[in-house]
């Protein structure tokens, strides 16, 4: 009798599971899989925070040294608004690093869908120094970050385009050469040395794209940090 009850329980469980799957199918629910994701490679001198379509996606795991490449998967949806906060190592009061040295920045990104950093991205500095390259009496210029700099509808139309830099000029460290950055270019503002905090933005359009999946996230990540 015990065996019969056990077998009956298994059958009921199997039928319930089948019914659940059937119900999802009947409702037209299609979930994204790992095959729908693409890989992202990002390198920043020294640190970055990345948002896609207004949502936080990645934060550099090392804020200073050693320089590192962040590789991670993303689930792409188009149009795709990419917003990046990048920071070079610099004393907030002087703009110097190591006490008396002017550093330089640099940012590069490549997604497996072909998205790469180029001069077509927008770029704006919010912390510059030392002004006039004065390391003896250093002064800085700062602007507060816009509250919604990462949002899809943020207006960056008045921002200048990013400036491309050669690999030799940025002089990335060993980790950069171990990753695939393809045709991506190092970018920053017009001043690679003095601009220490920069926001980059771009929008990737794919008019013919449609998601294969039908599910939408229900969790709220709007309260995640953004500065």
C-alpha cells in the first residue's frame, strides 16, 4: 500500500509539472536563454560604472591598481542606451595622483554584437585638474553629476563627441592585451590628462530587432547607486 501511494504521488507531481509547462506554453511565455546573451569586454583607466537602458549592469571590481578587464554577459535589447561613468585616479582636491603627478585616463568597450567605443560616442567631463597643469599650486574645477545621467531619455545633445586615442597614447597594461577588443577605440574627452571624471553616452539603434523572448523583469533596480 505504501508503494502504491508513493507511485501515485509521483504521477500526480509529474502531471502537475506537465500542466505547469503546458500553461506557460499556452500563455505564450518564452524565456531568454544563455544563447540570447552577448559578452562585453570593458577596460578603464582607472574605474568605470556601466548602465544599459537606465539599469546598472557592471561596476569595475578594482578601483585603482592593477588595471583589469571586466568581461561579463548582457541580455541585449534595442534601442540600447549605454551610459558610462569613468574615473581616472586623481586626488579630489588637487587632481594629482601620487601627490605630484598628472595622470591620464582612457576607456574602451566592445560588445559581441559589434558595439564598440568610437568618436561617435558623447563625452563630458565633470572634474578637471590640476588646472593649467600647475602641479605646484594645483586647483581643480568640478561640476555635480546630473541626477539622471544614466537614463534613456537624458538629453546629451549639447555634449561634444568623444576623442579617440591610440593604444600607444593610453598605454594600457597587460590585462588589456589578453582580451578581445577588435575595432574598438580608446576614448576620452579632448584632454586625456586633466579631465578626471567623464560620462560617456551612446545609443545603438537596430530598427529590425525583435526579442525572441516574451518575459519582462518584475524586480525593481531603480534604487541602485549611480554616482
